């Protein structure tokens, strides 16, 4: 199985921190050697999209397979890696539902994405409340 990124996150945020992601505006730039503007046709009709991306800055020694204190706060109880949204996941895959700000050619500007500049994008999907919980 091979998963190839479809594009890259472009953001002013270059450092991984756990707070204030809701204030971020990022651009999802599709790989122009593979995708043209038509890959995003109709996406501007949605308010949100789900971004699937790869936590490429998480090193092997940081991967969690058990439980940890969320945000490394010892005052909070231990929580299993699959019961939290931490970045140190076994397969380093992240997902975020983000608000669409604009669609321009092969670029989507979104608000609230918790990924830093240069993060590889694996997929994007329109968010529809009918498919949510």
C-alpha cells in the first residue's frame, strides 16, 4: 500500500504547539503536477471540509502506543492514544474539520486547521452534517 500526498499545507505557523489552532488560517495547495483546478470544482458550495494529513514532524521515539496525560499535564488523568487527538499517533495521521474561507484555483484557504507549514495533505473531503454524528 502506498499513500502519496495530494498537496501541502501553507501556513504562517511553523511550530507545533497545542493551543490556539482555531485562530489559524492556512492554505491547502494541491500538487499541480497531478491535480488541476477542476479537482476542486464545487468545493466552494460547502462551508467546511475535512482535511486528512500526515504528522511528518513526529519522530519514531515520540510515538505513543499506550496512554499519556493529555497535553503532558500530570494533573489530568492518563488517556489512551485512541481516546485523544494527540499528534503522536502510531500512524501519524491527523484529521480536522476546517471552515472553508476561499477556493481559488487549486488552493483552498481554511480556518482552524491544526497543521503547520509544510505538512503533507493526504486527502480532503467536503463536510456534510448529514454524514456527521
